[in-house]
């Protein structure tokens, strides 16, 4: 019966599941796929040897087969909440007790970057930001298409788009492009900052920047083409799907060749960063500790993508999941967070508004706290992946501790706002700082509040894979790292033209509509859908929460259509931001005038 059912779904398509006709029609592969489905179902229900829990710790919830939360799931949820409260208390105690009198430097009378002569490699980073704007818009387009497939599984407002762009491709591109454009913005900012650190440019630095750019473009569009060809059965019946096509693991979907090329590109980027940073270590005294942290954080960004290469085509699913979460959690949520903290501290120190040594200490403390919770906190993704109970215990406690530093980001936002008013010339960086403040906001809301909403074992037991996960994903990935990518882009564009008069009305409109649209998307659609799914999961079973029968009810359809409001506002804001950035890049503007010094400022 299973074989007949799934053969019909994948061969003939099913609009409720957004599966296109011909998704899989090979009888041999259909049998293998159905056998895989059966094996995963068996593993979720069959007890471990000499144990009273299943291999997946009784996940997913389904009382009909005896899958109810284990005692460990409930107990360690309680322990994780206690750890969170204790951690917040300790953090507040420490924070209040810190001596903060010397945090702020007397800001210089003029912009330290004023009059800086751009090097060839710095000018070459502009094309990176052009790619960032393109990928940012493409990600939104594919996000809109993917979301629409939820209400019209085979089409887009009557157009049979799924015949040419199936749901699995649009979703893959949407999630993957988010990583690509954010990473590209960060790489470009790092390359631009390098010559500022050293005060000059190493030989052949521009060549390296150009080669890296070409490699990134090849990886981005080559992997996208390979994924489409793989899903559309254009790569034959051999192993090309694994090497050049679609691996099938979210966020690391790209074929192994493209994966390896991306890692090599990241190592090349690290080499270009170190070419400017290592000589600067010998020459700089004041900012040396902060520079060392900057180098460590860039090394983390480059090297911790490597675990994505640690599994093979025939590796066991549990092994693959283990290493995959090293990339998705430890690389993105761990070292991205550390890099974000360090680079913001570095920029304020470079502008002369914070003491470099104190900035280094604060960044080191924040980074240590993020990683101390984040490394073992990775295990919260493996609660139900065939791991022993000890993984659930460590994952629950340490993932709760990851939230602790995020509860105090409000102080960071207030400090950043204060820095923007330290000198009149800092008004030039007002919107860069506002984007930094937005990073702090989304760190608290997207990563902190909505992250902890799904992190405890008992919560994830009922919520995993529902729209509650999408709430956290959008709030954390775009909210924190995407916003920082846009902030870094603005910083570079300002540093390239320190006195250029900006269209602040347009940038203000983009800032508020992007952030407002994201909040609307989450609160009007994703969150209520996710909470209703959670209730359904608790009362009837996880299968019902994800079933087409439940998701296609009138209420759920209405709530999914409500996403159009937030998506539209966000997309309009994104277009406004891109238009603003392209105008800065391609049009010669008024140099404008720096704000006059107020009496007593100098």
C-alpha cells in the first residue's frame, strides 16, 4: 500500500504537498524511497535494545503508536529553564558590576576615514556589493514563490510554474541564497577593511580580490544550475547528483564539488585577510588585541565550513545530520555571531569612539559566552536524531545558555545610539549605526525569544519542522546576519565617499519597511500558523499538524495568505534599499557638507 501511495504522489504529483508531476517515476527508486520512509518510521516507533524509548526518543509525537514525550525530555526541559534564569541573573550581576566609565573614547573632531585614499583592491569590492543586491532580490523572489506554493501547490496565480521551477528548487534557492548574499557582503567588508588596518595594500591584493569574486560567482550560479538539473532529472542515473547537483540536506544542498569550491574560496578570503592583518600586528600596538580577535573570527568563518565535507555519498543519516549541524548551527549561529560582535567593535574602534582595548575585552567576553553555549548547544538539533540521552541533556542546558547574552543586547543598542551622537560628523554614519541597532533588536527577538521558544526538548518535540521554526529562522538569519550584511555594505559605501550626501528619506523608508515587513510576516502569518500547528501536534499528533488536511483548512489558508502583507512591505523596502545602494555606486552625487561643530565639542 505504501509503495502504491507514494508512487502515485511522486509520479503523478500532488498539489497539496507542492510535489510536481514526474518528481520521481523510476520504479526502482520509488521502491527504495518507500523503503527509506518505512525505515525512518520504524526507527521512530521501535524501542532501542533494552530500553523503553525509540531510537528517535519517541519523536514524532503520535499517541497511536505510543510515541509520547520521554521522562528525560520533560526533566531536561525544566533544567534548561532553570539554567537560563540562573545565567541571566549571573550575567546581569556581572554586567552591573562592570566598570564602564572608560568605555567611550573622546571621539576625534573629524572622521578618521576622511581623506583616505582608496586602494585598487578596495575599489574592486564594489562589484561584490552589486552581486549582494542581485542575490538579495533573487532570494526574496524565490521566497515569495515558495510561500505561494503553500496555497497553490502547482502554480503561481494560475501560471503552471511548478513544471519549470518545482517547490523543492525554489525553496532550496531561497534558503541557499540567504547564506550566499550575506556571506558575500561579509567577505567584501573584510576585504575592504584589510588595507585600512595595514595602512597600505600588499602586492597583488587586487588580483586576489578579483579571483575570489570570479570563484564566488561560479559557485553561486553553478550550484544553482546543478540543483535545478538534479531535481529535473537532467544529470542521469549516476552519481553526478551528489557531485554537481542537489545533496538533499537543507542549507548544504549544493553538490560536493561546489561545496569544496566554496570552502577553497573561504580559505582564499582568509589568506587575503591575513596578508593585511599579520603585518599590521607588528606595527599596531593600540588595537593589537582587537585585531587578533578579528583574525580569529575570520578564521572561524573560513575554516568551520569544512565539516560540510566530512560525510560521503553513502554515509549514515545520523552521521550526516551530526556534521550538517556543525555547519548550520556552529558555523552560522556560532562563528557568524562572534564575527558580528567583533566586527562591530572593530568599526567603532576604528572610528575612534570606543577604546580599542576595552572593545577587545568586551568582544572577547561576548564571543566566549556565545561559543561556550553554542558549541555544546549544537546538540539541541540532535535531540531526536538517534543520539543517546546525554546529547539531549547537554543540548538542552547549553542551548539555553546561548540565549543569556542576547537578553542584554538592549544595552548594546543604547550604547550604539549614544555613539552616533558623540560628534556631529558621526551623523554621517547614522544609518550604519541604526542597522547595527536593528541587529541587536533581532538578536533578542529573532535569535533569543523565538529561538528559545523552540529550543527546550519538550517544545522541539512538538514544534520541530513546523512554522514556529520558520519564525526563528527568518528572525535570526535575516534579522541578525542579513541586517549586519546590509550595515557592513553601508559602512563600506560611506567610507568610500565620506562626504557624499545620502538620500536619507529613501534609506529611512527602506530601513523601517524592511524591519516592519519582517515583523509583520512573522506576527501575522508564520507565528499564528506555527502555534496552531503546535496545538494540533499536542492534541492529535505531529502527523496531523503537518497534514494537508489540516494545512488546507480555511483558517490556515487565511493565515497563510496574510503573509502577503508582510512579504510585500518587506519586498518594497528591499527594492528601496537596493535602489539606494545602486544610486550610490553608479551616480555621482553631491559631496554635501559635514555638520558644523557645536560649541564645546572640540
